[in-house]
């Protein structure tokens, strides 16, 4: 992730941390945004996939609950199923440090590659 714009990277990291907190019930459900878990049982990658919605208007795709879906779904189970928030942050940093991501200011950073890490 060396070539990724630092601000873009930080926004993505914070989005993944907030998504982890929401999915694992670390927020009060009355105030947390609603993230819908995918009902498809034969998914590749992690077991906590989020449902991707399709909208007629482009404005909805910029909402937090839609921006994080592709990136979250691309994370491996080892990261997503971390036992604590600090463990999640550590695993996320390890996973992303092994990814070949080059910053393209014209493209959106939507998901990571499929490289694994040790």
C-alpha cells in the first residue's frame, strides 16, 4: 500500500474499523447504520459478506453503508473474524501490507486483491 494516497488509505482503514464495530455489535443498534449480511452461503473469501445493493440514483453509492461493501467482502476470514478490535487492526495492517495497490487518482479504491499473507 505504499503508493496509495495517505488520506484515501486512512479513510479506507477507518471504514473497515467502523464496519467491524457495527458487525460485531460494538455500537448500540439503535444508532448504528444498518449493514445487511449476504444470505448466499457459498461465498469465496470471508464468511461475513455484506449484501451489495443496486440503486437507480448514483448518490446512494457514496453512503458509508455502500462504500464499504466491496472492500469488506474482499477481506479474508482471518481478518474479518478477528477476536477483538485490536486483533482486527493488526490483521488488517498485515493483510494490506502484502497487497500490490497503486494509487490511481481517477479510480475508486473498492477492493483489495486476492493475495494471502502469512
